[in-house]
C-alpha cells in the first residue's frame, strides 16, 4: 500500500472508522475515500455497486457496522443481523467485482462460543454455542469472516479479518441504553458527580471479566496487518489483559473522581462470564498495544470534558 493508494474506509464516522482515518493520515496516507450513511447506504446493493464502479478503491477497511451493547443487541436482534449482513455482503462482493487489492474486515470478539476456553484462540470459532444476548450480531460477523475466507479460496481475493476485543476511545457512543459498558460507566459516573448523587448503579453482578483496547491501538494494528506481506486469514486484536466489571467501575470512579458508593443491579444480564483474547498470533507477527487502560480512560474522559459530549 503506497502513500497515494486509493483507500476506502467504510464507517469513517464511527469510533473505529474515525480512528483508522486518523492513523492513516498520521502515517502519510492522503488518498482516503469516505462516505456518510446519508451519501451511501451500505445496505443498498445497487448504491454500493455504483460506488465501487465509480471510485475503484485499491484498499478497503471494512469498519462499518450496526453496533451496540447488551441491551441494544438483545432488543434489536433482527436489525443487527440484517443490517450487518447487508453491509458486509455488499462491500465484500463489490470489492471482488472491482479487483480491490486487499480488504480488511473487522469482526468482534463475540464471534467466539460463550463457554470457549480462555484465552480465546482464533481456532475456537464455531466450536460451540454463542452468547444468546448478542447472537444475531455474532452470526453476522461470522458470516463476514467466512465471506472473506471463501472469496479468497474461490476467487483468490486478498481479503482477511481481524477480531478486536472491547474497544473505547474518541467518538464512542455514550447513550446509556445502547452503549457498551465502558462509555456507559464514564457517563454514569460523570453525571453522578456533577449532580452530587450518593451512588452509581452498575448493571449485573460486576463479576464478568472483559478486555479493553483503546481504539487508536486497534487502528495501528489494522494498518500493521494491511501492510504485512502475508496477514493471517483471522487474527485477534487486543491487549491480552482483562478486568472485572466491578474493578473497571472502580477505575472509572477513580478517573472521574466520584466519591459515592457503587451498587449492583443483579436483575440485569451479565453476558458472557469472560472474554479474553489469545494474542499469540499477532504478537508473533510483531505487534503489541501501547496504551494502558487507566491511561486510556483518562485520555477519553478529558476528551469528553473538552468536547462536552454529554
């Protein structure tokens, strides 16, 4: 991939897509194609076909997706399945039709079976039942992985996939109903602090363990894989360390400087007991994350305050 190569970042206004654009620009790539959802509905087959025919991108980062936390995944199951299937199918197929040089599809760690051994290795894919609350999203992402694999085996396309762990960073979603756990906690603690509340309620028992990666680290890993001579068909991207939701809440509480109590609503779902990715493959290739969790949360919270996100 040359500095003037034509690069399409699908989903550039999302947290992951915007991080990819920032990282590409910092590294000197300037011929970047972006389209908003208003300009191009990626669920529309004809619209995507016309876009690829006219723009002819050489490299594609497929970061566009309908995403959300446990609540959103569980409530909008049909939308999560349909929208994500249409987005990835349209882009991957048209990348093949228009001779895209290389495509990176971004999946999610929820593709792995709920009770798979920890840490999660790439080979555990399709070895057991999925977590029910986000099964439609996971199935859509698995389909994207298999699209890349089969287009590579049948047509010789240089398409491959990466599975990020839980992400956080600039341009995250802070809606308390539909966001992921970390941005939801940041907002909860911030609002509790400014409103002088005595406590903050955490969904679930606080016992599940999760791994968190700053989105700028993810973007650097994606660029690393895109530039690698022979990237794996499927590789995990994470930091290799996890933390309980309770300890995560305590870390956010410390960063926000909230002095009240923590309470736990055990009627809310915990989701998968643990999700830690095995990073042996990516580490062997030569990439490791840079940003520590507390440092990253401090950066994000400062960004939230400066931009008055909520």
